[in-house]
């Protein structure tokens, strides 16, 4: 299974790149944002609850109530991430929203430095600069030949911030739990946030069958498949490899936006995407090589 771990993590990362295009297709089918998100996370919660119910009793057990709520709270950030991301798609193409989401890489570095009260390393500084240059190219800010919605970019940046906070504060919570138990609790936290934010916007209910149809599809690609792949196979990867493979989400978003939505992809955008992926590799590989050489 360890040999297959990179493949399944890659599948999970590529899966994360699909929902942005699906959200836009659902909107074209007159499905409201609130109905789509509620259907997506409710279906994911039901699926993980059913799977968890089939587990042996010892694998369903959570050590204590505090741990249970920590995992639920950690999942709640997924609700904020998807809320901001979906809102941003009303103003910017999927490719730009995905690029802004990748700002979570350098935001995680900054948050870590602030918490630990340490200056970033040279490698981290190079990585941040590379990501910012790649972002300018990939979002079409240079050369600026068309209008770019600052509101849309701000919303997708907030999505990246929510994701970075998730990585920083909740990455190690509940490691001792069975992957499906943890996934069910995290999906519960995300669903609570989605319901609190979006329920007031869905009345009166319209296009319910379309919402369930698109919610089922987005639930699979946004929650069920990636959470399953990451929960089971990410721990089997060598240190630093997981984030690199996960960066496949960005080119996946661009490719599927091109295939499903016929969005235009320029040479500058492709160069920007490559630079951002290189920055992820720099951040995770160079420190490991330096540490090995020192030893």
C-alpha cells in the first residue's frame, strides 16, 4: 500500500481541482450557491456517517469529548474555505480563484513564523517571492490586458487564509482516530458552518432536484474522494512529499476549467502555475536535503 500512496494522494489532489468548475456548471443550471453548498456537505456527512456506522466499535470510538470537539472545530474551517471560494467564482474565473487559493502555501509560512516568533529562512523567503511572482502572472495582473475583479480575488484570498489556518492549527488533531471517524467529525463541523451561513439564503426552495444532483457530484470530488485518499495515504508518504503532490490541485483546476468551462488559459498563466508549483517543491525539498547533508 505504501507504494500506491503517492498515486492515491495525487488522485485526491486532482479531485480538489474539479469542484470549482462544477460549482460554475451548477450555477449555469440555476442552482443557488447556498443550496449547492448545503447539498454538498450534507451528502458528504451522510456518506461518512454511514461508513463510520459499519466500522468496528473500537474504531468508531473517540477518546474523549474534548478531542471530538477539536476535530469538529477543525472541520468547520472547510466550511469557511468553500464559502469564500464559491463566492469568489461569481467574480473571477476558476483558474484565478485556484491560483489565489494556493496563497495558502506562503500564508502558512507567515502564520507559523508569527506563532513561533521566528524569522523565515532563506528558503522560505525565496518560496514566498516565487509564489507571488507566479500569482501575478497566473492571475493576469501582468501584463494587465483585461479587468480583474479585486473583490473576487479578495474572496478567494480569504479562502486561502481559512485553508492556511486549517493547515496550521488542525493538521495534527485526531491523528489517532480511524480515518473515516475523523472524516465524519470534520464533515460535521463543516456542515454546521455551512448551515449557519447559508440556510437563511435558500428560502424559498427552488431547483431542489438540480441541487441534489450537483451536490452529489461536488460532494464526491470536494469531500469524499480527497478526504479518503488523504486520510489513508498521506501518513504513508515521506516527509515533505505530501505538500508537493497536493500542489497538483492547481494545474488540475486550470485544466478542468479549460475542458469543462472553455476558460482561456494564456502562456503567462501557465508560467505562473509552474512557478507556484516550483515554490511548493522548494519549500518542502530543500530543507530536507540540507538536514540530511548536515547529519
